[in-house]
C-alpha cells in the first residue's frame, strides 16, 4: 500500500459519459438476470405441480432438487439456517421469548365451544320433541341410544370424521378467527417443511375440502408432504437424526406459528400426539424426547421469526387456494437471501 498519493480517478474525470453508461447498464443486466431466473423458476414449479397431480412424488422431488441454485431459480429449498443441536434448558427457551407450556398442550377453544353449544342444543331439542310429541320414557331412551349408536359408528369407522366435518365447517363459517388461525397454522407447516428440504405435496384448509378431494372422512384437513424417504427409513428401522429433526420441526411448526401470532396455540394436538407417538416407537426416554422437543421448538420458532413476511404472504396464497408450485414461488420471492 502506498500512502500520500491520491487515488487515480482519471477514467471518471476523462470519460464521465462512458462511466455513466456503465452505471446504467449494471442494473439493467441484473434485472434481466433476475427475470430469467424467475422464468426458469416458474417453469420448473409448473412441472412440479404436474408431477404432484399425477402422483409422481419422486419425480417432483427430483425436479426441485435439480433446480437448486441460479441455474434452476430455486434457492430456499432445504436452505434454512438452523440452531446447533444440543441439550437446551427451559431457561434458554425463555430467554428467547418462548414459553413451551403455551403451545405444547393445545386446546381448541373455538371448536370446543361450538361442540358444547351443539350438545346443549341437542338436549334442549330432545326435551322439546319429547314434550311436543308426548314421548314415553322408553321412546326417549330409544332416541338417546340411537344417537349414541350413530356417534359410536362415526368414532369407530370414521375416526370421528363426521364430528370433525360438522364442527370444522361450522367453525370456518361462523368464526373468522378460527378460519384465519387454521390458514396460518398450515402456512407454518408448509414453510418450515420447504425450508428444511421436505417438499409439500398438497394442502387443504377445511375438512369439507379434504372430503371433496380425498373422498374419505378419515382424513383431516392439513398439509401432506412427499415423505417416501421418511417412510422408507421408518420401515427399515434406520431413521436418521437428520430426518428425525426435520419431522420434529415440521410437526411443531403449526402450533409454533399460532403461538407467535396469538400468544398460545389452539390447534395441533394431533401433531403433538403424532410426534410423541414417534418418540415412543423409537424407544426414547422422557429426557431424550424432551431434549429433542426443546431443540425443535427453538429451531422452528427462530426460523418462523426470521421469515415472518414469507409466512404471511404464503398464508394469503394458501387462503386463495393456489397450487403447491405457486405457493413455493411465493416463498422464493419473499424470503430474504441474507436470512437463509
């Protein structure tokens, strides 16, 4: 380094017009490159949608993986920055503003209230019918047993699908808060899965949508994923730590999203129970399960905080029923490169 001499600026001084032309060309070239990447991305995601609709999960996943980087236009799949995996204490989670008691035991107050109202209405309706038609005690008992039989059939054969369908449909139509909460919940699952390298396959927001698409009452509304690799590892008894970490974070993403937005979680009890069931099937001790959950909670919450804008835009896209590929494009467009 030489001191005492002014920097050479003869090009700028002697050729100002040429310098300005260069400065004008750079943004145009960058915009052109960005436009080409966006076009490639849209084309790839259109193909991904086609493969998913055909049920070709492996082909869809292969398309996404082969399109990572500038060449294919995808940059966020599996690119989430994660916290180191170690034993985290509850105090460490609290220092990060996380109170696990507020979302690891979710209770759906909205649907619970609707169900209680239905029960009260059923009792009052039964009493009214009994009084109007002057039913005998035997007839009232027969009516009660008939309703109990219908409820039992639904519980045994449809896993409570009819009950869930009725409550969920009423909830979406009568409670805007419930409707919004479900959308945000599923957006959390979708976003975390994609950022951790698990491809979402399809999603539904309401039980009625699920019934129309799946033709089954046994399937609840939610987000499904391309999980053949996970299933293969489970079936062979060789579940890797990486796959377990992904599953843990995705399972908790919905309740974590609700916690961040509302301060508590109502939905997602089935997700928590499913994760707990996985730990039991793997023979985890309570301490080992708690350690895995604490890490997953911290990792998931921090990722969601960094990508709040992308999750919000994704929720809007899912609310309007856009395809999986279109939802992925929303993520790619709204995730800040510096945060992955």
